[in-house]
C-alpha cells in the first residue's frame, strides 16, 4: 500500500459584521441593523422580510407585522458604557 497525502489546507473564513441600531419596544430581542436586516437575539438567526398580499413585513413572535407598524415600534438602542 502506498502512503497517501491529503491536502490539509483550510477553507478561507469570511466574517461579516452587522451593527444593530434599533430594537422593537414590544419585542426587544428583535434587533434591526443599519442595512435593514432583522436579527432575533433569542434564536440567533436573521429573520427574512416577507411579502403577504401586497404588504411587506416580518414574522415577529409568530405574527405578521407590517413595515409601517414596525417603524412605529422601533426604538434606538442606547450605547452601553464599558469601563474597559
């Protein structure tokens, strides 16, 4: 049997950083980024924007919420003071 050598090179890693700016007053674990992506901090997943009928929105806590209602419920995330 011949000795086989395998390619041990690792795949390149790509990191993307999103900055959360807003959260919902009614559901503070849903964060929105400056590029309009919705992130659920409880599940650790991004929430897809969907079209229901002719209305654009998101599924928040299991219910469809339109963009217009989300805009009314958004609150700017306060900056945290870090002593380090």
